[in-house]
């Protein structure tokens, strides 16, 4: 019979899995980030009505911070068109009570 010198190892305890929404709301910084993401998407939905049909799929919501909101274009041609539309887009946002202060930044997606 073999002599056992070490006690048996306990099985590791793993916590129950948590869904993404519960994890976000349970952590202060993540909850704030989730709110900013949702608000940025709301900004995008507001300006999407002014975008020509084919252009909508080449524009994404960017960061939203205390200085303004960023609209991300897939290429330079789309960004140029967005810059021409910038006064209209700003007016739409302000009419909805969004981006009352700050600027609308337009950036080209970096690949």
C-alpha cells in the first residue's frame, strides 16, 4: 500500500458566470463606460437620418467625452463628405438635446 505524504488538493472554486449587462452595472467605471457607449450610439442614430443611404454603412460612432463626439468614417472620401455635412449634423444633434457643448470631430478609421 502506498503512503500518501501530501493531503489531497481541494478543487478550485469558480464563481458562477455573469452576463455582460450585470457585470457592467456592478462596476462603477464599466457602468459609466456602458452609458457613454449607449449615448454615443444614440448620437449616431440621430445623425444617420441625414446621411445618404449608401453612406450609412461606412460611418460608425466614435468616442464621446467632455470635449465632444467623434464620428468615424471608413475612408477619406466619406470623411470629406461628413465634413461638408458637419453643420447639418450638429444642428440635428442640438435639436435632439445632444452635444449642446463641445465639437463634432470627424476621423478616418485607421486600418
